[in-house]
C-alpha cells in the first residue's frame, strides 16, 4: 500500500487533503465488525483471562480486530475499550497463572541500580527482571502484565512450581511509575550534567573560560585605545570584518538560490510494515494547555504501527494547566506524559535530555506543541535512513507557515521559512555541509544522537548547537520533503523575544565553534565551522 506526501495547511489536513493510511485508525475509532473466519490467536491465548473478566468471545474478537487495524497490541486495546480496568486485568492474569498481583509498588523497595532501572524504562519493563524487596525481607520478581506471553508463562510456571512464591504480576503503568519516581533524581542529573561532563568544551554551561575571558578583555581594552589613537584604521578593520561576514552570508545564499524548489515535491512513500522499527516522538510543552486538543489530533494522524510508535509529551512537573489539559483526554497506550522536575535550567533542551533515556526507539523525532506534521513524515524519514549509511544522523523536514495572511510578521516568516527549508538547507545537504537545524521536525538516528551527547540544556538554540556538533563528529544531515505545518507569531511582542533568544543561542554556538576552528579539538571538522560562520 502506498500513500503520497501532499501539501496543504492545517485546514487542508482537517479537510482530508493529506493522504492518510487506512490502517492507522485512531485509538478512539469505533470497532469494526470482525469476520469470524479470520483467526485471532491472541483471543485464544487470553481466553482464560477474558473469562475471568466476563468478557464474551465476540467482544474480544471485535477488540482484536480493532487492535490489528490500529496497530496496537491486543491488551492495550482491551484496556482502551473500557471493558476491563488495569487492576482487574492484573488480578485476572495473576489468578490465571497461580501467582499474586502486586499493586502500589514502593519505589524505595526496588532492587536495582539507577542504570538498570533506566534500561527498564527504555524497554517498557520487559527487557530486565525487576526485583522488589518485600516487607518480610523476601525478594520477588515483578512481571509486567501487558507485555506478558501468557502461553510461555503458563508453561514456565508449571515447570518451575518452586518459583511461584517469588513471582508477582504488576501492571506496567504502576511499574513504570515506580521506576520513574526512583530514577527521577538520576535522570535530572544526567540531563543537566551529561554533556558538560563528557564534552565540556562543547557545552554552553560555562559562558567563557579563562582563555576566552582573557581574549575578550584584550579586545575590549584595545578597541577604545584604537579608536582614540587611530580611529580611521580601527573603524576600517571593524568594517572589513563585518563586510566579510555579510558577503559570506550573501555568497552562501546566492549559491543556494538556484536550487529553490518552486512547488511541493510529491513522492511515493511506502506505508511502514508491521515489523517497522520503534519510532520515538518527543513533544515539549510548556504553558500550552490550549494547544493540547489540536496536538493530540495532529499526532493521531501519524502513519506508523501503533505498537511500534511511542510518543512522549514532555511537560514541566509544575505546569499544572498543561498537565490538567492532557489528563482531561483519554490517551492511547502509545502516548505517555513525562514530567520534568524543576531543577537546573528550565529550558526545552533540558526537558528533551531528561526524556530521551525513557524512550526505546531506534529513531527519534522532535516536534513542537503547535506542529501538524504530514502523516507520512515518519515513513519518509525511515525510508531515507534505511537507504543511507550510519553516517546520516539527522533529517530535517520543511516547516510550512499555515497563517501567512494574518499579519505582516507572519507573512515575512513564511518567506523566510520558504527560502530556508526549500532552498538553503537542501543545498547544504546536497553538498554534505553542516545544517543549521530547525527547532522542530528533526528526525535523529538514536545511536548518533547519543554519541554526540544529546541536547545541551544550557544552549537556548539547541537545534543549531546539535546540528553543528553532529557535523563536528563527522555525521551528515539531510532534508526530506514531507512538511510540518505551524503557525508563525503575528505580534511583535511575541516575535521579538523569540528572535532574541535565537540570536543569543546562535552567538553562543558560534563562540564554541570559532574557538574549535583554531584549536582543532574534539573531532572538529573545519568545514562545519566555516559553514556555521557563513550561515550566521
């Protein structure tokens, strides 16, 4: 089955002008009538548990059919349908296996290191055994309820009856909540200190070291002296330096202008198969409660097998309004909320760095709360990654402004984004040069993202910083054609602080890379630094 990447803004998406895979049904869709001739082995496997829950076989078959259509696993779809609660399901599984259920897990009684518990979070609880210290001093092994292979587990319990007293069945949400509570300080420390400890000269944590401060002091001393003793020469040198940067900028854009695409590029994209790799999507939200309904609708349009997709809504733990807006809506099993503790810098990259260890995807996508990504964007990115080698670390999707007619600022934003995402970035990509990434719609190969240290929590333009750092390590970046639609600011009071923050971050990233150009440290690639100078 194929689909196509099509154009159109938010209204076009709501109107159905963007192709959507029929197999990617929403979690809230009504169950389609299931044909009795179709085999549903999962219903047979779970029949004893379903019987304990008083769920008829016909209802179970309808749930299994909907699970197949939406790409979810049977148990998650069963819970989403409302015919059974998490507690009842956990109890029924435990009774079927002849084991005890475990509720209200005390995080302090988990027997594992922080690193091991992070691996549990990443794997969903099924990759490492989780041990619990009971109140009587004995040790139990916790079995996550929803990912359990019942047939295998029944055979195991029968063949090892002496172990049943040490096995407990726990709901996976309860288990992950306990693990998250236990490792929260560890994850916060890694998010804040991880990059600065691994690559201190690539982190913006220290604004200027001793050497940089000395150079700045010499410059600030020589400048007024030069203006006093030789004003003409000093102004000429300053003018020449500024002219160099200006013409570098102009030359780079003249070189790219011939490659600007004048229209949407339609591309046939294969619908991802059921065994596609796990794709993680991170969405950072802060004080954006009013956007939550549209965000969940946009995320629901993504075409990817639901049991191979995980979406993390990354929120500050004290952002009560946004969290309340999310909790008001029932979330499908593949969407989870990550609550970031209010420690260290309160920045978007810190929140992303905190959430990344909780994900298990081979590929990681990043969106903003107001984004409406093309439904086939993940599929196109995966196809591009699959056709390329491991040196391709990141793909940038084009951003399209959906409200250019609302104000002059929004229209200028649309012009700027069109030139950037349809001209400059594709040209840089074709010439294998450093890409100044956009702050959203980035698709990363996870191995490369972790190899370079992830996001810098102290750099407010984490996109430019990460794009430069990937280039310094020798990785490549490219672009794809499936767009993401977002709204531009329409007021100067919104635009100015945003643009000021961007310039601060770009200047900080420039400072790091211009020093690396001279010192040639930490895998510095000279062409990436030169391109960063020209791009700025």
